[in-house]
């Protein structure tokens, strides 16, 4: 409604009852909840491709094959080496048996020689030769056992080499680690992959696309309003007329800095029952951070107009400068005319001296007067304002062609309206637009 006056024309509105939803807007990227990048641990040429985009695969299913010929040859070579060492080990066991037989014979010969020495049939030198023969037989047996130990160690090494080559041969078959879908393939048949420095990525598998997640980047000025389990609505360019739903499932504390702008990752869980959403789609998000229902509200234009009006309107009192600053400080409390008169009539004169003690006494008298004038509700509101617990503002009220500023306690705001917690605005004409008639 427009109301003219001599100097200005005013457009007014009435406070209404309704809902307000405060939200944060952002963009994000859709992704599979459980996706696995399948790579190659070997270098070689791709000789077979067994899976393609969008294929459904099961765990262990063959996806691709790297040329196995080189690795198969290494397995054959290692297997032959194992067989050779096992054969050598068998021969060495025979050698040990021979050395054991020779040692037993040397012991018998030495025993006989000592008996012949007692009978004086041979000399001591001949006996010494039999002693040396026995010692040599013992050394030969020890050497045979040592060579067997070496062969055993060589056999263990050869078996390990064979097992490693068998593992490498098995790795030429690229198999699915999970049940899922192929959402990306980066190789072609005949292509050569190299894994010298890092693992080449061949496929990307998604376990299930019926549930997805969105990674959103929230500006540092908004991240304080984001909390777990908050509801999220979003659209994608592929279906601009459809709104999808989700909830905030994770807030990551690691900052992201891009060109000096700090943001934080927020993960949003969402359902995709018809598989209409694809990984990589851009989501235009609206995160609902606060909701109130059936509250008193005015337009944001009226709140902005009230801020302008509060700067231009002041309370005129009989005590002039003496009480003007005080009434301005108490203005958010919406003093009644009787309270303003009581303050104006009883406010002591400001002392002219700059003495600290005199000024302290003056402040104490003023504080006592204010406590006497204010109601308990006004005192509580005053303390809440000082402690930052409430957010105050002003509205411009039109009465009989004149405007006056009314202090109000503000609640949450959305893109259109702001809730007014107090006072009751029923029946008041609230200015939301003002034009000069000049």
C-alpha cells in the first residue's frame, strides 16, 4: 500500500505469519559412494579386453589381460631351476652316503692297524697313515653335509623365485576386486602399460550407483552454519525441473585454498534409485541450515528500510543532549512514553569536571535510575543485547503520515523474509519503500 505525505511517498506492508527457511547455496560433484580404481602392477601390452563401459562385473571376473608370454617363460625357467636343484640335492644325498661308508671303512682300518702295531707287524708310521685317512674321511663327510645345506638354501631361493614369477604371471590377468559396474575404462587392446614409477589406472568400478554422494565446496564464511544431518535439495542440469534430496553426512576439516579463497569439503549422501544420476554431474545445492514455522515475519526490504530510517530518526527528549545518548542506547528496548518521561525528569546533570570519581558517581546514579525505570523483561533483553545473544534491528513505522523507528528483535532470514521475534507488529504499517515527492 502506498501512502503519500508532503515530502515522501511510502509503500507499506503488514507483518505476516509463515515459515522461513535459512539456507546456504553451493555447487558440488556427484560421485559413487564406493568406487575402486583398478590398475596394473606389471608392465606390458594389453592382449585382451573382457569388460567395457557400463558392464556389470562380479568379484574375480577377468577384465583385461597383459601379454603373459614373458612371464610364463620366467615361470618355466624358475621351475626348471627348482627341478635341477632338487636333482642335485638327490645326488648330494648319495655323496653323503658314500662319504659315510668311506668313514666307516677308515675307522675299521685304523682299528686293525692299531692291533697290528701291538703285534709288531706294522710300524707306527703306517698307523699314522690310517689316522690321516680317517680324518680325511670325516672331513669329506662334513663337506658333503655342508654342500647339502647350500643346495637346500639354493632350493628355497629357487622356489621363492618361482612363486614370485607365478604371482607375476597371475597378475597379467586384471580381475575385478568387487561386484559392481564399470564406470570408466582408460585402455585399449594393444596398448602398452608401464608400471615402473606408479600404477597405471585401467578401470574404475562402482559398487552400487543406487546410493551416491556429492562433494561440495563450502566457503569459509558459510561453513560455520553447516552441521551433520542437515537436509539438502539440489538440481542437476540434466533434469532441471526435478529436485533431488540428500543429507549432510560428513564435514571435512582440511582446508582447500584456491587463489587465496578458503573453502571446506562437505559430503552429502543422496539416493539414486532409478540410476538417473551419473558420476561427475554438477549439483546445484541448497543446504537448509535453519527452519522456523508459523512465525511473525516482514520482508527483507522492510528491514533494510528500517536500518536507513533508524539512522535518520532519533528520540527527542526535553533534556536534549543531556539524555540523548542515553535514550539512543536504550532505544532497542522500546521504552514507553512514561518511561522516557521518567528518565528525562530524573536524569541528573552531567558533571563538567573531568574527575574520575565524580564521573564514576554520575554513572552509578544513571545506572540506578535505569534499573528503576526498566521492567524485568527489558533488563533481560538489555543484557542479552550486550552479550550478543540477540540480534536487534529497526523497522520504520508509518503513523498518521509520519514515520518513526521501532526497535525489533530479529530472527532468521531467508532470501525474501526475516522473522521478527518481538514486539508484536499486528496492525502496524511497516515501510518497505520510500520515494521523494520533490
